[in-house]
């Protein structure tokens, strides 16, 4: 295990709800996503970490959400993107085949954070840095994860905590407004409620 993923595991243990990644899926993304990520998939599968605060995901399952959020934007003209991870509250981590870790979407607030690619590092090392640079606090929202876990229960791999009413419709980011919802379906709905606001980081 490399030191970056070891640091990630130390921050995000325990892992839950591990799903096996079939060889056909590894083959599908060979050459599109870094070999380092595929090696993580083979070793650890797709699963939730930190009791479900952060999830590694099957990009194919999140294609509807990807299309809903950036399908009609200039981003799709610049690169081919895949959702490789998400948070319990709907932060989507996108990986560009050429540009790497340069797009993240916080779906509840319709915000996209875009950064310039670092062309000085190779794809596999960039993937190591992605995991090594993750923190629990940046995946939480208003400190709501722990109380949501207690009140609403642990998420399944296809669920997230969604605000009802949605923040885009004037909802407040409070525990009382959180519900367990199907992740992909909810993310697609959120994409239809407000225009995507892009911030250059």
C-alpha cells in the first residue's frame, strides 16, 4: 500500500459496504482512468469510508448524474470525465481522462469547483495525491454527518443524505431537512433546479 492511500485509510476508516469490481469493469476503464485507481478498485472494491461519509463508486452508475450536471457545458468539450467518488451529501469527484482531478461539484448548492491541471505529475501519482489530500471535514456539511448517521441510519451504497426541500428551492442545511434519498436520482433532480455556478480555484 502506498503512503498516500494509507493516509486516506487512517483518516477515513472504517470502510463499509464493499462491492467487488468485476474484471470487465477494470477492462472498460483501462486507459481512461489511472492504473493506480484500478489497482485500488481491485484491492479494496467500491465502498463507503468513515461510516459512509465518502464513497468510491462505479463511474458507469453515475453517468446519468454526470450528464445532468455537465453534459451541456463546455467542460465536456475539453475532456472526457468520470465520477470516481462522492460524499454522503452529494459532492461529486470527477476525473478527466486528460486533466485528472480538476472538477468537483457540490450538488446541493449547484456549485462547480474547477482547477487547472498539473501537467508536471503523471496520472498515477496524481491519483495517489487525490486520495492523500482528502479530509473528513471537507466532505461534511455544517457538521451534520454524525447526527444524520444517528438519526437517519447508515447509508447504502446507492443512497445519500439529501436536503428536502432542496437548498436551491430555499431549503435550509439543517438536520430536520435531511432525508435518505437514492443518490443518482436525487443528483439528477438537483441538476435541474438551478444553473451550475463555476468557481475557478
